[in-house]
C-alpha cells in the first residue's frame, strides 16, 4: 500500500511539473499514465521506467 501511495505522489509531482512547462509552451514529456492529454491534446509521454 505504501509503495502505491509513493508511486502516486511521484506521478502527481511529475505531472505538475510537466503541465506547468506545457502551459508555458516549453517542450516537455508527461509521465506515463497521462491518458487524456495524450489522447486529445497529443502531448508526448515519457517511456515507462
């Protein structure tokens, strides 16, 4: 359970950084798991680690 929470926090932190950069028009890859923006806004997604 703790591992899942840590993974979720890491995703949220990476997503927050990527979204701020994307909104500022800086080229950025979103973390794996970003579904809606990948499908409807065609944002690049980082490879799974």
